[in-house]
C-alpha cells in the first residue's frame, strides 16, 4: 500500500510531513530549512529523480493507483470529509523532465477522477509562485520549510476557504 499512496499509508509517519520535527518509530525526521543545492546540482537531481519515478510508471501501476484512489475517496465520502486532489509544486527542472504526453495523461486522469466524484482538482506543478524559485525547495520535487508554509497558506486560501 505504501508504494501506491505513501502519504495515506504512512500512518504515524504522516505527522513528519506536517510538523517540523517528529520522532516516529525511533527515526527523526527534519524538514529542510532551505535548498542546499546549486542550480546545476538541482538539475542533475531532478533528472535522476524523474527517471526513477518514470521507471515505476506503466498502465498496471496507473490502474492499481486508480483503484486505490477510488477506494480512498469512497471512504472519505463516508466520513463526510472535504476531498481535494492536489498536484504539488515542483521545480522547473523536475517538471521539465516529463514529456508533455505523460503530463497530459496524468492531468487528464486526475481531472476525470475529480469530475466523476465531483471533487476539486488543483494542479500546482507549474505554479509560478514556486516553479522557478529553488529557494522554496529542499530538492527538485519537495518543498522545504518555507515552501511548505507558503503552499499550505495557498491551499487554505484557494481550496479550503474558496469553495
């Protein structure tokens, strides 16, 4: 389950995502304060990470994720939770490693899920507030503490209070 939905299946480790530091199962997590990489290093990291992520993607992987996503949405509906599908911001270096076809398939797929379930879908992958500002990232595809705080503020303003 972790491979399909790392945030959902993380259970207690989920708190590491929303707190600055937490001890989970005797492991310390710390959110990076800032980007420590040069622009050139960040480009290389983006290339490696995107390649790693793409190597796992195929039709079977997508279908399994869709089944799981639909189950999760159903359970959240039963709990009367507000459901929002979000693609987080990425650096331009990471985002540009993916083909336009791949990006369109992923976007269309998530848009279809959101329409079928009548839920909000927000794509921040190319958001100009983040896209070219490497100071908001810990690496090519993860926000650092400053970026996370800004993104949380934006999500609340645009998704939670603007419905």
